[in-house]
């Protein structure tokens, strides 16, 4: 029962932490947008010039950059600055609820596999089986995440296995220091 409680507590903790973190990011984005509104109102020429510079840095000729900046400013100045100056768009906009649910679900799914090992092994052997299978699960997770993201499977497996093993070792060390034996 303690393992289930730990799984639930961990999932809730991850979800809450992600919610707070992404909410802070969303607050920063909102503050940036409000600042941009004020700048567009108080100094429109400077803001137009900034857009021109941005488009030139992306490879447009000065005349083309000027025309693009002018046309986008006439259509939706704030939208152009939010997207091109601040780098905020519909895809990257912070969504705290979505992040919290994703993080909590990921923790739960990741925690269920070791929980199954605990359920199906003896108390005397649980630590060995748990460490062994957790490393196998980390390898599987690294491979799936790399395949999903289109990156190097070898690199992802190595990274998640090494850091996961370090985390397990440090957790065991803390348990040992505080006299908690599994």
C-alpha cells in the first residue's frame, strides 16, 4: 500500500510542480505581451524598425523586410510582435493544466512498472529485482522517447539510463544515511 501511496503522491507532486512552473511561464508571457502593447502605443516607429531588423536577420533584403514589417503592422501589429519579436505562438504558449496532466500521467505510467515488480516479488529480493527492472524500464523509456522524437536511440538510452541509475543510487544513499532500508 505504501508503494501505491508513493505513486499517487509522486504523480500529484509532479503535476503540481509542473502547474506552478508553467503558470509562471504563462505569467511571464502575459507580462511580455502587456509590455509590447505599451511599446506599440508609445513608440510605434521604433517597434516597426525592430520588426524590420528581425526580418533582415532572417535573410530578407532591407526593402522586403520593410514592406513585410509595414504590412504585418497594418494588419496586426501586436500579433506580429508577439510572434516574431517575443517568439510566442499558439503552439508554444504555456498551458499549465495540460502540462500538469501530462506530467502527472507520465509519472503514473512510469511508476506503474516498478510497482508491478514490487507486487510480484518477495520482500527479501525486492530491491534486486526493482533495481534490475528499473534499469530495463529506463532503457525502454529512452528508446521509446528517442523513437517518438526522432532522435538517436543510443544517445537517449544512455542518457536516461545513466541519470536514472545515478538518481536511484543517490536515493539509496539518502535512505541509508537516514536508516531506511528496503
